[in-house]
């Protein structure tokens, strides 16, 4: 056994040695994560092609793959059609998964296969079919896929053989957009949820639609107008969006379902999940893409209302739009997109807080269940499935881009490993019917290739985004931010308007978009320059959940027993400093805005990991 004095000096050396060799340690750490990203990029690449090639072998040109039986389903008319009503008799598919895969092929660098897909669709795709489809689903998947692929086929990258492409995808997109227009012929301008591609709105068609269904059309239809020069598509989507916004309550909340002929709400309860989610997303992304201040003003008001009435610590419940009272305490898998949207807004701290709760639920079950009851801490008895959804991967990608914290790479690795362990089969990737048994369902959704694999790939290799500025639609299709598409380019994208924030290490450039969204207050100069709340750091309706951070039971007993006695201020994150005060309870204080990562610097054995959960 070594003498006590020798052991003491060994410990001292281990503590100070990193400061003696800072360059070598930093380089070793960087080399490790670079190798990790290359390895994970290859795994995601293999996942995509396992799904894609099985689709081509067993399902193409039908819509989606059934990986267990190695067969197909013509599912475009089934999307959103829970009762499977009015299914077409002679519809043989529209190569939905191929359309959804094209932008992913480009992002992964396979221009040869992209060109093959473009040429096949140009020669074979036809929308003159007797098929009743969901307007929202067909818009985000088919119209969005075609518009995005057309842009990628005609940009400066020269992906296609010269002369082989003559705007065929744009022609198809415009044909589809024309077939959408009869759905908007209502007394309110709010579109029907369902339309027949050949015959228009059917007799006795249901007049019920969702907030997402009529409020999430502006990106795709707006882009179609900008590309064709015909304003009719954007005008129809914009009229519907403005009418929907006019139906908000005095609290700036909206419901979930409504009647398109009367303009009356059917379901007053809503949240940030199914039926409403992409409405919020498209308000902000439309502001970025088209530059209209109207979109920003609508989003700003809506975001403040969500944070005030739906948020409970890091969770978001549902509430009645009329009075803001909580209705359903549940987590839904679609809510996992929200942290990604908050990153775009600039509310990184809130995004991190919610994201870590979704990660906790993912790790608890191995995947993210469709619905989890927060008030009972249990799965919903019937909605226990996981259909390969992308939302958690999407938010993980955005948070890594914002912070470069390698913890998000570890989250991505966990997602990839779970998908390969539980959903990969010989014939592709299967959905999970029950997360408690991991029983599989014979369906590989097209969004698995359009979004899930895409966001995981971009997490580990973002070279596609270098020197480019894209907005991703709710289906993961990239649309470029172009000055020519703007009525007036937002101030955030004018270089002369950039400012600099001081830092101990280096000056960090912040766009005016961040400064517009996230100051403590901002000026509203439309009405005598009054101060208004920013979209970040706003009071929660439950103030007791805004000021503390909890240490979960994943921490070691020894660390918990320390009761914070040895904890110095340990976390600096987006203007927040955390210091230990009581057992399992840490208080937040103001701190300099000078660190982009969570830093855990203490001497009681607690390290930066997913067991730290910031409850804003």
C-alpha cells in the first residue's frame, strides 16, 4: 500500500494536470467527439438506406412499406382518417415515401439517386385520381416534398445532369395546389379538412377541422406562390390563417377543432400537441421565410399565452382557451417538437428544460410513447404506441446546433440505438404497437425517412447547412430563406444590424432576431413605444415552478446526502446561475450571459448529465 503522503501528491497531480496540458486534453476531447460523430453518422446512414431500399424492393411505387409482411399500403387516403371512411377503390399509390425521401437523399449526398427519383416522378406521378385525401397531410408531405425537391433540383449545386430537369416537379406541385383550392371555398375561408383530388369537396363532407389543419398551410402554399408567381395559393392559406387567428380568445388561446362553415369552435381545450402543434410552428417559420411582421405579432402573442397558461415547470398540459384552466395533464409525443421551436425563438433555457423531460421519458420506456398521463405518471391505457416519430430527434438537433453541448450527441446516440434495437426488422423499420411489450406494428411511416433519419443525420453531420440558411417544414422538408421571397427582409438577417455581446472569452455575435425576441422587455412602437413582455423569461402562472431546479433520484445517495453543503455555484446557462441551498433543491439567480454550455464545477461527485433538470 502506498504511503498516505504519496497518495496525496498523486491526487494533487490528477487535479492540476489538465491545466498543465490544456491543448492536449482539448484536442483529445475534440478528437473523441469527432470520431463519435463519424461513427454515428454512418449508423444513421445505414438506417436510412435499410428503410429506403426495403421500400423500393417491397412497396414502390405504392405509398408506404409494411416491413413485417414485406408488402405495401396505399396510405395517402388513410392519413388522418382514423375511421378509414370513404377509401378509394382504384387508387394505387402516389410513391409517397419516395417523395418524402428526396430531400434526405440530397442531405446525405446521394445526387444520383435523387436524380433517379426526380425523373421517375416527372414521368409517372399523376394527381388526377379519385381519392379523398386529408388536406393538411397531403400539403405537408406531398406538396412540401415536391416544392422542396424542385428547389434542391434547381439551386446552384448542379445536382442533376444538365438539361435533364425542366421544372417538372414544380408543374406537379402546381397541379396539386390547384386541386387544393376548392377546399377553401367556404363562408369563412377556412378550408375543409378533406378533398377529393379528382372531384373536389364531396357532397355531405364533414365541416370539422383542426387548428393545425387550417393554420399550417402557409409555408408550402406560400412557397408555391413565390415559385410560380401566382399569388392564389398563398392568398388562400393566408386568409385562412388570419381568420383562424381572429377566433382566438381574450387570452390569445385557440381551441383544437372548429367548424369551417360557421367559424365556431367545437373543442375548446388545446395545448401544444396534436391538432394545434404546427400552427405555432408555422407562425414563426412564416415570419422567417416571408418576412411579414404580421406573422411575428401573431406568434409573439401566442407564445406568451402558451408559456403563461399551458406551462407547468418543464411540462405543458392542456387548458381551456376561454379561461386558461388546465384540462388534461398529459404528455404527447408530438409535443417534443416544442423545444426545437424554442431554440429558433432564442429561448434556449426553456427548451433545454423541457427537452430533458422528454429524454427522461424516452429512457424510461426505450422510446417515446404516444401519450403519457402526467397526473398519474402512467401510460395512456390505449395510446401506448410509438410510430417512429421524429420530434425528439428534431429538438435534439436544434439544441445541439444552439449549444454545441456534446450531451445532445449522447441523446442522439441513445435514440439511434433504441431504434435499431426495438424497431429494425429484416424488411425495414416497424412501428411499435405497445411500448410496454415492444410488440411491433406492420407499418413504416414515410416521415421516418423524411424526418427521423434526416434530423439524426444532421445532428452528426450538418455539412448540408454550411453557408446555407433553410427553414424546415413540419415534415422536415428544407425551404431556403431568400431575400427575394420577402416583402421586407427581417432585421435579423441584415448584417449591418448585428450587434456584439461581451464575453470573458470572446465576443459573441447575436442577431437582432434574438435581441428582438428575448430581452427582458421590448418596445412596441406602434402605440407610443410602450414596453411589452418578450417571448422569453416571462412569468409562469405557477410561479413556484419557475424558480427551482431539482436533482432527480438518478444522483448517487452520497451526492444527495451532501445536502448541497459543498456545492459552489455550479450551472451557468443562458443567463442563469445555480447554487446549492437545500437537499435536492437548488435556487436560480441572475448570472452573466457568458457561457454557452452547462458547466458543473463542484467537489461532491456530481457531474453534468441528464439527471440535472432545469425547472424554469
